[in-house]
C-alpha cells in the first residue's frame, strides 16, 4: 500500500496541542529556571541516546542497509546526546557532580521514549502489522514530529526568558542546530516507500516477510503514534506549570544526590 503523509500539514494539525494554558505556563516556567533548563537538557540527552540506539531495533541488516542515511541519523542522535548533556553541565554545574546529573532517576527521556514505543508496539500488534521494522519506522517518525514541535517551543520560550543573555543564546542556538538536523529525519515515510520498491530478488525469506508486513501499513500508522507522542509530551510539559511541586518531586526522587 502506498503511504503518503504530509509532514507539514501534520505538524500544523498537532501544533495547537501545545497551546493549552498549562502547557504554555509549563514552558515559561521551564525556560525561566536554570534548574528546569538543566533538567530538560539532561532529559533530552537521555532521549536522544535512546533514539540512536533504536537503529538497532530493525534487526535485519539487508533492509537496514537500504534505509538511506541511517548511519548519519544514528551519528547525529549520538552527537545530540553529547551536545545537550555537555551544555547542561557547563551552564549549570551546580546540578552535576563527578557521577553526572544529580537526579538521574527523575529524567524524562527514557520514560517518555519507552511509553510511546510500547503503546505503538501494542497498536501495531492489535492491527496485525507489527514487525521490528514497522515499529522502528513509525516510532522514529512520531518522535521526530514531537521533537520539531517541542524543541521549537522551548527555544522560543528560552529566547524570551529572564535567563542571562549568554545562557539564552547558547541554549536556543543549540536547540536550533538540533532542529535543523532533525528536520531531515521526518522524511522516514519516504524511506517506507523506497523499501516497498526494493527489488525482491535475492532477499532472504526474513527480509521478504518484513516487506510484506510493511505493505500492510497505512498513513494512519504514522499519524496516530505522532499524535500520541505529542499528546504525551504535552502532559509532561504541563508538570512544569506547578513549578514548586515539580521541583520538589524531581529532587525527592530515589537516587537523587543533593
């Protein structure tokens, strides 16, 4: 089945989800408090690391080799992981020690990624369209849609925040650079089509089975996890609306190092 998803239209459709009063207040609180900016950057680093590791989710070298620039995506995600944690450490050293970030168990990156991944896995299985390849493609697409919306909102909020100018500039410019690279990853739906057009001659039975399952997918298999990913991140941003309570929650997490 041919799959066509207008990424620009989908971004425009989902962007209003971030406009709730609680989410907007959360973004203002996040961008105004060095503690929260450090927490956000450390969470982003954790999530980007999982995004890089997800390349191995495909588990089928014949088809993975046919996904254009897969190695570039993996390398960029690793660079984002390092860039964000290095910035957090250098800008906000008070929230780090020799072992790393002081509140590692509170970070949102892993919990967020796994939640979206598992709910998407369940949905694909229920529809008879599950494979590791399909899970990788749809979850990666969903994550990138979320990144384009959330990171832009955070960069804009940071630019208008009361943080020191040098901090605002470094954080916002770093997020801008990540966004520029992430923009190219959303084209993963086109990789879907390219895989379906892969010559089947000489492929293993395993690879052919994955292509057959891929052919069962529809545009909704990309749109639905993208909406899930955005709605879930909005609920996370809304936690910042009650800044004092959320800060206490982070600092009281088991494993915190005061």
